[in-house]
């Protein structure tokens, strides 16, 4: 392996580790995981990058990641808590490390020393204990032999008719009170009110009662007082002895009797209400509900559970080039198979046909398997968007909740990569211009928190990705006015609502009143559309004023091989993607009005295209023609063809740039006979058919 | 009246009636505050007659003791009042029961 290749591997590995680091940090920040669950992996990422960078002599990367690693090591050893501030800093360090790695790829860009130095300074605040002011929890509990109770009574307890004396008395029926300490907190003499309670009571209870039973004693003072009940070591032992089950931290602690349901709910609400970035375990410790040792035992239990899970995260890293070669070879195999199929049909030997059909079946499996290797979950793109939503909403001071659905939907890797930028742009636009500020939302009677939903699903052989926000929606009048101002349309041009929305994809278009550094420069939405069309995809917009906007992107599953349906017109072979073919019907020209290209299909109007005319193919129409009914999304259309040949596997080859401007043709394939088959771009044709018929209706 | 305050020789004695609870602590507090305003050197809180004592009452006794600053002193005189002992034991409160000599 030469150094260039090794360096490229290092960059690849570092980027992958940084992506993991970012994902884990965001999961901890969102409360989806605890720092104990991910800290090892985060530390390992920094440590591996540092180590590998050292091998190549990238000393600046070693120096920076060493500081990051040192802080993470302190978190790992429990000396530091991975709280919201530290997560924020770590994300910035992750960004900076990524920029250092990018600089290796593009040496023309300089190293951002200013950011690096500032970050190291901040990291040192965590490394040098003196300047670090860590907020101490209200009470740090440690595990003892007995239940530890600390009750700080509220001032209204007496007035509410409650008497701590009766609680102590009742607790005596549950066990033995020990080490009782009464700690009055007197106000200034003049402020003393004899009917107010200034008492704090600390004691131990030697009892076999459950935490819930003990907590119930204080049920009526819970709201006005601060009650901390710390379980004895015995509960820790029973937690450790619990059978290993796949439970969340809170459930584990409740099941073990270390935390009451009320304490758990209180901690969860605190996390949510105060936008608390702390892990649940830490919140429970800070609230005095449980000791950090107990949380550690529960986390170990969780880790044990994870280790027992099947090794579903074991991957084999393969060079993309090798995978592409394999797909190409499979493509050639499919083409060669189609050639043999033609010969087998000619020879007409039943045994040969039978054997060949077995081979064809296996070939299809190999094809699907090979294509499956390139399929990755679209969630990979979504997880990058999580960071963008987090950063941008913070920058804009907006409270936005991101919901992701169908992140496990699979799509060809090359498409996922190319989809990243368009998705990012749409999301940024939604955050910046779509979702209103808190104040405006409240004024409109909407919840202060904006919603952004990313979803992906399979639909009729395509992958549909939706980006939906509950913002202000698109303003038709403003879009129209802007388009006229920018000379994109003329003032008297009438457009349907859907067509007005499409204007935002015109180059240089932007209705944003103010250009921010996030969006609003009018650069991008045209690129978004172009990128998606390059992926043979389509983008649609729907919007309702004050309810929000939905961007719907429809993409083909793969760019490599499709199941096709072969037809011919005037001796030209045409291939239609099979999943878009609905049915084939006989077309009798005599029954048609030549002026109009639509027919009555069981009571429905079906627009159709005469492919002979569209592609200007020579020769008179056949006496007997066929219509292939195709569907794309909600739209249906008919394609008039001469002959129907049946199904085939088509290896998609891109058209030469010379022919890219051709409308209605998406690529080509080599048929078994050796002839070229043109692959039809059904979405374009369907759109063309419906538009053509609408226009002829208007005129 | 929850208590009466009398001066006997060098001592101010606060003699509590049978009840010191949330229902009469405000009144008891007023009387005690008036007595404390005279800054007695020796204060005896006589609780021997107490039959009904709750946490509010106990808190008032604790507060009163806390208001007497050295060199002044205050003590509790409970005799063998079982009700007072029960409450004190439950809270594990150790009351001052003897005046210390000024020379100590």
C-alpha cells in the first residue's frame, strides 16, 4: 500500500469516526442515550484519530485531539460530567477536527489556528481544575446500609395541616429510625412566623420497605417540600442481580426499587421543561433521587444488555471501487444472460430452457444481492441534518423539534450522498424562512415549539422523502410578485398554484425579506431541483398558509439495474421501468378523435402520448397498436407503442452528454440481442402527457 | 393563654399550659417575643404541664432557645413529662436542662 492510499484510508477512517462522534454526542444531548453508554466510543474516536494522525506526522491534529482526548478521559473516569456545555464544546471540537481532516484533502485551504487555539483554551478549563466552577448537586448521596432520608419541609407544611411528627411516627411502623437530625433553618428574628415550618429532617431508616412505601408517607408534603430518599446498598445488590433485560435506565431503576415512578417522571419532565441536556441518570442524581453509584450499576446493567445483543454493528469495510466493479460485472452478467435467453428461445430445447430458467433465477438473486450491497439507510443523511437543525435553531433562537420517520429506508449509497446537499438546503430554508419565531408563533396561536419532520418510505418502486414543517407556508402572492420582478414570468401570465410553487426553483429566486447567512440568497433551490433531477427524481411542494410546507422528493430505488418492460415502436426498442407499468391495452385508432390525445379507460380520462410522433420515428403507424398504461405518483398516462415484448432486466447505462438534453429518455441498455434499448423517463413523459392534454384543452 | 411568663429572682420562667400546637403557637410566640425583648439572663422554659405538643410547638421551643444569646442562657424544664419525652425522642432533640456556671 502506497502512502497516498494509506493517507486516503486515514482520511476516510477519521471522517467515519468523526461522524460517529457527532452522532453519539447528539444522542446524549437529546437524552436518547446516556454518556456512560457512548463515552467509550467517543473517546475511542478521538484516541484513534490522534494515534493514526501521529503515524502520518500530522502533528497539529495530534496536538488538538490530544486535548480533546484528555477531557474525554476525565469524563470516562467519572471526574467530569458530560453536560450540555461540554457536549457543545465537544461538538465544536468535532467540527474543528473535521476541518483539519478536510485540510488534508484540500491543502489549498489553510488551518484555522484561531478556532483551534480558542477551543484548546476552553478544553483546558476542564483539564485544569482551578478555574472550573462545577455546580454542585443539591446533595450528593452515597449508598449506606439503610435508607437515607433528607426532608426539607416547605414553609406551608404546618398551615396545610401536616405534622412531620406523625410521619416519623408512622415510619417507625416500617422500621427503625436511626441518626435522626433536626436541622432548623431560621429566618431573621423579625421574619420568624411561628406557623411557618423551618425544619429539615435527616435520618436513616432500617427497613425492608420499598422506596415507594416510604415515599408514600410523604405523599401529602411532596409538592411543598423537598424529599430525598436514597436507597441502601441492598437495593444496589438487587439491581445488580436483576435479570438482564433490554430496559431503559429509568425503568431499570424503578424496577429495582431505587427510584419511584414519581421521581422518574419528575426527572423526565425536568429534562424536557428546562431543555436539560444532562443525561437522565445525572438528573436523578442531582435531584437526590438516587446515588451516582446506583446509576453506575444500572448503566453497567444496560451495557451488559447491549453486549448480549447480536453483533448487528459488525461491518466489513469494502472499497467503493471494488463494489462498483462487482455491480458492473453483475450488469454484464445480466446482459450476457439476456443474450443467452435469446439463443435458448431459438433452440427451443425444453431441458435447456428449464436449466436456463434456474440460472436466471439465481442470476436475479445475485443481482439483487449485489445491488443490496450498495444500499444504505437514508438515516445516514438524516443524522447529519440533526446537527444542522440543532445548530441552526440555536443560532436563530428558535425552538424546533425534529422528528425522523423511516430512517431505515434504504437507498443506493451514491444517491444518499448526492441527496445530502439538497436535503440540507431544504431543511435550512424550512428553519430559516418556514418556521416562524417563537413570538410570532404564539401570536398566531401556534405552539412556541416549531416542528420539522423528515420521513422516508418506499412507494411504488420509489423512495419518497418528505420534509414537512409547521411554519408559515409559502406565500403565493409574494412568490408571484417576486417572479415578475425578477422577470421569471410575465405580469399577465396565469399559473396554477402548483406551478407558482415551482417558481422557487428558478435560478436567482428568493422571496426572503432579509438575506441571512443561512439561506435567502436565491442560490440553492435551483441547484436542489437540478441535483434531484440528476438522480432521476422529482420534487413537489405543497403548502397551506400558516400550517406549513411539505417538500416531497421521489427517487428511484437504484441507479444501476432495473426490472424493465420491453416495447418497440417503428423497430426502435424502448424499455419502461416495470414498477411503473400498470397494464397494457389494445389501441384502436379508429375509435379515437385524432385531435385529442386522451381516451376513456373504464370511465377515467387517460391522456396518452404517441411515442412514434414524440420521437419522430419514421414509418406509418401499425394497424394494431398497444397502449401501455404507466403511473408515476398520482398521475397516469398511456404510451402508444407498436409491439409488446415482455419483461427483462435492464442494466442502466447513462446517456452520453451529447444526448442528455433529450426529453423522455433516461438512459439506455444493451438487450440480449445486442441491440440498444432506450430507457424511457416515465416521470417526464407522464408530465408531458398531462401538460400537453391540459394545454390542448385550454386552447 | 398558652403560657405565662414570670420573673423569679434572676430567672425568667415561661410556664407553658397543656397545649403548644399549631393552634396556639402564634399567641405563644407573641408572649415569648415580649419576654425575650427584656433580654433575660436566665430563661427557663417550663414544659412540665404540656400534654399536647406538635412539631410547630417544638419548633417554637427550639426557636426561643436559639434567640437567647450568650452570655444569657435558656434551659428546658420538662420533669418527667412523657408526652414531651416522646416527641423529643422521636426528633432526637437534646435539650439544655442545666445552666452552666459563668466561670465555666
